[in-house]
């Protein structure tokens, strides 16, 4: 029975990895490519690692596999979000079929300087900091 479960998990994981690869080839712009690769590849790798943990039936292997799953599930979406935000700020073009640009007008036009220089991304939740220096008692 466990062989059937492991085989099913391997097939499901391989399918999601295939979908991620096809998405990378077929999607028209960077943002859609990142979306499909992050979602599908994360689920595919997680499923493959879970099958690996079940196959070896060893606590050490299972612990490392589950730690890898947790690491990938935590870091892949955060990394893709960060890359997408920077790509938007440096001016990577959206697909011409994009209906709504929800970030238009959110960031100032000078939020990111030309390529090769450091970007300054404003934190929208941060309180305004006053730069006025108040003189104390003399």
C-alpha cells in the first residue's frame, strides 16, 4: 500500500514540476512566469520530498525532507514577491493583455534609479520621520 502512495506522490510532484516548466516557457511576461514557477514548483518539490520521506522510512531522512519542504514553502514565495517588486520598480514591462495594474501610482516615479544603481523602496507602513532638528534648552 505504501508503494502506491509513494508512486502517486512522485507522479503528482513530477506533474507539478512539468506544469512549472511549461509555464516558464508559455507565459508572456516575467510576472506570470514567476507566479507559475513559484506556485507549481513549490508544490511539486514539496510532494517529491514528502514521497522521499515516506520511501526511506528513516527519521533522519524524513526530518531533513520536512525541513527542506518548510524552507522552500517559506522562502520561494517571499523571494518571488521581492523579485517581482524590484522588477516592477525598474520598469519591466507588463504583458500587453494585462487588464489591471494595481501598483500604478502606488510607488513614486523616482523610487528606483537606472540599472546598476541602488533602488530605494519606500516602506508604505512606516511612519513619517521628521528631519527637522529641534534645538534643546541652552
